[in-house]
């Protein structure tokens, strides 16, 4: 296989947590979904004829990847960290870059800022992108009555640094000071982090999937809330995403392509591209927006490396655009393989490694795909 055109091997990296250090017991459903997604991606590459390996992260990513040198493997990165630890997904991405791999999806900086909802919203605001007004509370006592009287209830309250709708249920939408204090207390105690409270935008919710170097917009998707008359139950909660036995899961389908007027579609696409650029996304991402009755798209989430399971939203959009599941994962891989490496000197897509005979001044370097002395590699890995 030509190293300049195709990766020599694909390591599908994923977390395999058996317990969580915070949150609710049911949150493990999201963790288990990552394992199932990794199997689907592995199967797709195997069917396509790639050399592929499943690589679970059970202790640390450095140990997991020891048998898979960066000269011979590109990482299909599904890893979100172990046991629900904060910002593990970003740390893993940074570690993969430091280890010299080509990696699918966004880099650690983008993952870190998108995971921290308050930082992400501040960055969106700085770029002139509409996002619901928001406040961060590190303790329920910070919800003092003088401030709370000026808050534009209802609000939706979430952990400040989680994704996958963790910590978001029917009680997340609050309309009183007492309710806000209670929900902040729940987030701080259960998820061990601050709570983000943002204005609840009553309106439609749409998902915009993007991928590519100059990001291409896939068909838009809309969450169908019609089964829920109460506008404040119209949220994509944890149950709606993960609990197949819940009414929210069964009665909140997603329509893709969405039936929306062309002018709104253009506004959503422009907003999604602006959000992609502001966060620094790469490879593929999904932007979630609520559209106000006035037709203003408010970005509520920018998802770097979103779920690509066969039943998840990103593949739903890719399928609507005519891609098979295999086509989708191969394209995501190719986007990563063409991405210039962080340590490139000339921008041609080569990765350079220190040769054992290097004089220490970068004067003897080894291009991507070159042979490594086996004893040297064994000495490093051992």
C-alpha cells in the first residue's frame, strides 16, 4: 500500500470504562455506546480491506498504543477517556499528537474548549455568533436572590464540562430561584463541577453536521418535538439519546433532511461554519442550534468528534447525502491522513522522526513510512 496515498494501518482507539467516578449510574450507557461504535468502525474498515486493529484504552493511551508505532498506524480516535474523568478526551488528543500520530477528528485544543461549555460560548460570542445568554455557578449559594431576580427564567442547567447530555433531564429546565439552586446543587454534588445555566430558547432544534478541510455541510436534521405539548419538555435529554425504554427516546425522532425553508437553512449553514472556525474544529463535527420564533439560530453546542455510531446523528446526515457507513468512516480517515502533521516543516504532509543516528540538530531525519530499527523500537516500547 502506498504510504503517500493510504495509511498502512488503522488503529480504532476507544475507551472501555467499567465504572464512573462521578455522575449517575445510567451514564455508563453512553460509555458502552463508544465500545459498540468502535466495533462498527472496525467492521467497516475490515470489510473495506484495511489493516485494522481495535485498541481499547483501559489504563492509559500510551500503554495501549505501545504495539502500534506511529510510523505504521493512523489513529481513528473514538477515545473519550476513562471513568468519566474531566477533559480526558482532550488529553488523549494532545497525547496522540505528541506521540506523532495522524489522528481523525479535532485536535486537543478544540476538544478542550468545546467541552468547556462556558469557554466555548464566550468564544462564540467573541466571534459574533449567537448563543443563549448564560451564567456559571460553582455553588448553590452563588444563586443569591438579588441576582436571581434579574435572571430571564426559564433556564436550562447543565454540567459545565460534559457532553452526550449527561446531567440533562426533565428537571434541568428551571423557572424559579429555588429550582435553580436545587439544580446547581445537583450538578455540583453529582458531577463535581460547576453548573452552566443558560436561557432556554423555545423553538426548533436542528443539528448541522460538517466535515472536510473547507467544511462541507451535510443534510440538516431536525428533532421532532411534536409528541410533547409542553415546550419546556422539548429538550434532547440523556434519556432521549441513550435510554431506549424511555418515552423521550421513542417519541422524539429526528428528521433528516429537515423540512425547512431555504432562507433558514442558509442561516444555519453560515452559523455552523462560523462556529466550526471559532472553535477550531477539524475533520468532522456537529453544531446543535435552537431557532427562536424570530428565526435566529442560537448555537447551544459545538461537538468535536461527535458520535458516529450507525444509529447516531452524524451518520444519519451522511447517509442522507448518499454515503454508506463504510464510505463515511473511510472519508473521515482520509481527511486525517491528508492533514499536515503538527511537526511538519514544509507542509507537504510528511511526518519526521529522529533517526537513531541524528546529531541532535534535526540534520538526520526520517520521513513518514520509513523503516525503524527494530531493536531501537523495542527498547523505546519496553
